[in-house]
C-alpha cells in the first residue's frame, strides 16, 4: 500500500502566540495575553506588549499574511492614533523584525 504524502500541519494560532510570547519575554518585554473573555469585546489585539515606553499591540495569526477582521483593523487604527505600534503577525521572525525596528526608534 502506498502512503499519500501529506502537507505539514499548520500550527494553531495559540502555538504561534505561545512562541511569540516566549521570545518577547526573553527579550525583556512585558506581555499580556488578551482573551475575549477578559474584556468581552471583539477586536482587541491578542498580545499587548510593553518595554521602555514602547506600546506594541500584536494581532496573531496562524501564519504570515493572514488577514484580520474589520473590528481588529479598527482597534489597530486606535492604537496607531494614540502613538502605539500595531501589527498583524504570524511568526516569531516577523515580531523580531518589528521589535528591532521599534527599539531603534522606528517611526511609521
């Protein structure tokens, strides 16, 4: 019997989020993992991160390039309007690039 080749399973969003949180904490960031149950509102970013006055709101997706909802987009606009950084991310590598940029005083 010939076995069919299967694609590697995509990670769950919570697995991607856990890897990002672990990496950020190793870099000295304070990270809060936000769940809908905490605030009862849709749209709030999955991760709220703080370090040396930098406010970083991250919307985590299963993989790079995935879209967010209109409510998440609206939350992101509010974060940006108040001087924070908001990004949709799907990997530790994406977060690492954002953090390097932000810690060097990056401006949008």
